């Protein structure tokens, strides 16, 4: 995987330095350790060797990163044998011009190959009243769309989940490797937001289930506003 990244960097003209092979020493740097880089010098890019990986415990990694609250989406697509989709917290806005979004999916996902073959997807932003859909779509092998209200997105035809706070219809623009996940970039072809009182001035919680569904430290919650944002 790392070697693939290095080959790509070389193909676009980026400077790379291959990891030294057995019996060969690495090139001696032109600056002494601790010294400032030479004027005009450019850091070399290279593949990281297995013996150089940071000794981070996976449990600790999950625990620390779990303190970053995220929204929750359902990434869906339409296939010849029926709709497909999965629950995804790693969805982000990427670019305004051109309009791009991205999501991360595990390389072992059984849903991703169906989305990849379709070449299109719709990201549905869930509300606080739709936590049950996140649980339903997180189960592998089940009929995830059982009793789910949806309509085709206007361009891709991917399922647009009824009651979702927003939907973003996309064509797959690029796919990049990222460790045990893939980074999927989508070019936005249509999007929209549904009705519902999700103003930051309206209290969140049971009184306002149209507010955002948030995922934090392994559990669901929603948004409690401090008031309007003033820069």
C-alpha cells in the first residue's frame, strides 16, 4: 500500500526517497541533526517502513479519537439487486470549488464494493429522531432498508432517506488508500435540506428531534445550543 503511494508521488513529479534496502545505508542528510533545513531544501517523501510505525495502542487510539463528536450519515446507492448502504460517521465537506465531499469506509466493508460498482452515492444526514436507522444500517447481512421510507435522489437514483436533515447526491470522484480504510471523494451533483426546526435558537433533545444526530464516545446524542454564533 505504501509502495503504491510512493509510485503515485513519483508519477506526478513529487520528490521521493525509497526506504533503504537490506545491506544498504540511508543517504546522509546534508544538514546536521537538529539544524535548520537548508535554504530551498524540500523534505523528501518516502514509504514508512513497518519498523517505523508509531507504537500507539489501538484501544487508546479509539478512546482518544472517540472524544471528537461527529454527525451521522447513511451512505446509500442503488444496485440492480436492490438498494445498499451503511452508517457512516466519517463524512466531511472537502471542497467548495469544485464541490466535493468525502467519506471513509473500512476496506473489509461488504457494502463498499456495491457502491464502487454503482459509481454513485447519496449521503443522508440523520436527525436526532433517526438513531434507530443508524443502528439498523450498522448491522451486516440484514435487510437494512426494511420499512425505511426513501425516494431516488434526482441525479444518481441513490436512496434519499425520508426525514433526513439533508441529502448530498454524488458521483465517485476519486478513491485513496488510508491504512485499513479507503478515502472516497465524491463530486456533488445535487443536494438539499428538508424542512424542520433545526435553528440553533430552538432547544435540542426530545422537544426537537429534527436537530442533528451526534455520535460521541460510542453513544448517540444531539446538539444543545449556547446561542447564535457571533464572530
